[in-house]
C-alpha cells in the first residue's frame, strides 16, 4: 500500500500568539501531532486579543493604515513560503481571510478559517458596545457573513455556535466544523492535590464581560457568607469590574478576595491550587453557545468544575460526571452546588478525575488535530 502523503499547511495571518489565548497554539500543535507539516506565515498586527478588540471599538478605518502596513509584511512572508496543500487562517482572522481568498487566485488551494466566534455577536449583542441599528453593527455582520463565504471550511467551537451562524447570517451547516477550544498544555496540566487546610477555596478568573456572570458569583458568595470555611478568589479585571467591585462592597462580602492581575504562570498555579473552579453563569445569548477557556482549563488541570448549564455545555459535559452544571443566572443554585462539593469530597475527586479523562479524550491537542485533519481529508483529498 502506498504511504499517505503528508499534508503541507500554511498557517496564515495576523493571528494572536498571546499565552492567555491558546487557540492557535492548540491548532498548530494538534495539526503537527497529527502528522501535518505546518509552516507559519505570520505578521503581528495586534499582540493581544484586547488590542484587536480595541481596534474594532475605535473603528476599522482609523486602523486602516496600520492594517495595510502589516499586510504588506504578511505578503512578503507569503512570497517566501514553501509550497503547500492548504491555507489555514488563524484566529482572530475575520479580516485576514479576505486576503487569503484573494491569494487563492494564485495558489488554488483550500482555505480553512478558524472563525472561533462572531465579531457582531461579541461586540454588539454580548458586550453591548454598539447599538444593533448602528453602521458598525451592520459592518460587523457583513464581515462575519462574508469571512465565512471566503473560506472552504470554517471552524467554530460548538455546534450551538454553528447553528447561530447559519440562522443569523444565512449560511449552510456544511461549511462548518465544531472543534473544542484547546488549552496551553505546557502550562495547564494536573498538579498534586492541594493540601487540606480546612478552607475550600473557590476560584474564578475573568475579563469581566457580561457572559461571565460575575454578578451571579458575587450573589452566590453573599448566600454563603455564614460559611466561614468557604472563600472566593476572583482574578482579573475588565468591562464590568468597577460595577462588580461596587456590588461586592454593597453586599459586604468579607469572603471574597479580588486580585486584579497576575502573570500568566502565577494565574495557572492559582487555578491549579483551587479546590473548585468556576466557569460562566451569564444570561446573555452568547453564554448559551460557548464553553469558555476556563472550563477546558479546569478539566486539563484535573480540578473540580462548576459551570453554567447551557446547550453548548451539554455538547461536551455530563452533569455530575465531568462537572456540576448550575442554571445560568441563578445565584442560589450556584451556592447550593458549592455547598454540595464542600460536603462531598469524594464527588470533588470523581469530577476532577472524569473531567481530566474527558479532556484527554476529546479536547487535547492530539484529538483536536485528528478531528480537523480527518475533515480536511474528507472534504479536500490530496491528489
């Protein structure tokens, strides 16, 4: 039998390389573990995710000059690249994919695009940064629709997200593949069980956007103020931080500690030493369509997880086996879930064990890479 030809992939764009956003790290490593030869063709436009979102908030035209300069460098890298079988546009690539499509005139290879999420949904519906009737909202909606149409295959993180893209932007399900987020496995791996000091530490780290549901966590902490052996640590800051800090003061929460920033490695160690990690509990529409990084990271660390009960969460997680699922927006229910884990250390251990096994089976670099390569072979077989 003839040996199968190794895929050659050009991983293309101004994609994010920051430690905190490990999507591209997971995809590149997964593709390589799966046997593909991956060459990166990258020019840095905005070093971090927040920089890109800030540029979108300022307006696309204000950043046009910078975009053109960076695309000139990216084209220079492209001209030096080796021959490839597929072009893969990394996230955030909603603008890069238009350039990738134009280059297809010359290379005639399939373009795979990791959309990851909708710019329109994130900036307009979820974070409320633009009115739905505004010109910017209309532009972002067009960008979401046509960026997918520029690609031969588009990746999203959940099937719920695929349903949203199809209904909101008039796209066909066959254009998409759902692929779990993945994590930075060089940092997120199991540590020894934290020492029992008699206090159960509940940790959440967040950029304080609406879908994270920090208000729900703070109100759950208020329900548990009398439980002196339960403490909350909230790490991060962002859009809603001042409002949440004011709420904590109003509720007189002496069982909650705020840490506004930690270096990435210290953040990982703080999460790894938690007795319980919390996911998201917001009631925005987007919250029902996503499984957040912090949920995958809890699984990878082998720590017990409580996260919001949503259609997206149930695509991957089984309540009571891999985690505890709590109704979105319900602080009293979240408080009860936390009390359950305090009372049942055996349940904490089984959730941690089963969650880690699930991560290794379905969310590791190896499993992500295998799923993508399988779909690429099916849709675009090498000649």
